[in-house]
């Protein structure tokens, strides 16, 4: 964990999904109250190589973040764990 600001931001680093990569990407998640009981979430991941492998890995992670946010919404609103058994 690099930085946490309660109810506003989480910044973390983790290993790049690029094959053979040894560098890390930086993930920044920001949270904003919309004023109507909802939260606007933005996720930005930076540090990918400017190569076809980097582009493919970045796109794959983009899909992963989308899935994670959908699963989180289902859990928070309905108590459903959509990720259970997903990685078997």
C-alpha cells in the first residue's frame, strides 16, 4: 500500500501482468460521494510498457478491474459473492 486517504483514495503497486516483466504498475482508486447515496469510483493503472505485450496486459487488467467493481457492487447491494470459485 502506497497511500490511503479514508473515503477518498487508495494507491497501491503490484507486479505487472506483462509476460517476463519485473516492474510494478501503480493503481490509483478514487472515491467520490455523488450526493445521492452512491459512490463514483475511478481506477487508473499506470506503468505499463509501451509494447504490444504491455498494451495487452493493460487491457486485460482493465477487464479485471471492471469485473471486480461489478462483483463488489453485487456483494454490497445483494450479499452475492460473484468471485467465489472464479479462479479455480
